[in-house]
């Protein structure tokens, strides 16, 4: 979604962790979700090279778009968005009954079991890469990419922290 921010809107966003815009129509600050409860939780705020535009990455709490979609842009616009949606689903399953889903049962089995699954899937991914079978590699990599956020959520670590660390390393 596209919105306008004044310095005050940016400060409110940074302080609250919820994306806040300046409504040019209403001439006031407007926090996305203030009436619907569908807030945008800030992941990162990055200025462009001229410092006149901000890219705000956020995890939506509920639909973002008035059409009921998670984004106002085409659903396929960002495959990465899916990982944040998955992370949100995993967080919900973390406190669900172990009988309700595989993910909930995995959380109930504890950190050691979750870590073991990440290790198993990592090894299976590496082995699949050696046999030149794209389908198998895709399947195993999918399992690995699924189980890693489960482990991160279990240890109360967000994907945004990992992505932030990757960015730090890239800038060195």
C-alpha cells in the first residue's frame, strides 16, 4: 500500500511499532488498523538514496487491502511476503493444541525436537542436491525452509532479525 508520512507520523510509527500515515484527506495522523484492528507491525524502515521516500516492511495483522487481501499489490508481487505470512501462522500454531496440527505438535515436542528436524531437513536438502533431482531438492529445501522459522519462532526470534543480520553482513 502507498501512504504519506510526515515527520510526526514517522515518529509515531517508530515509537508504537504500528505503521502510521498522515491522511491528506482528513489532515491528521492515521494508524492503519485503528478502526479495523488490522494493524501493520513494522519490520523495518529503509530510506531511499535521496532520503525522500521510505520503504516500510510490515507484518499485517489481518487484511491490508480494502478488498480483503494481505496486500494492495498483486498477490504474486513478492514471494518473500509469503514467508512473513507463514511466520504469522506459525506464531498462531505455537499456542494451539498439539492435536490441531503438525506444527502445533512440533512446538509441543520442544526445542530439541524442532532443532533435530531442522538438522534432518538440512542434511536431506544437501543430499538431494548431490543426486541431481530437482524435484527432490525442491521438496527437501521446502521442508528446511518450513522448519527453520518454526525453530526461530520457538526461540522467539523473527525472520526480520535474520534478514537484518544478512543485510549487516552484506554491507561489510
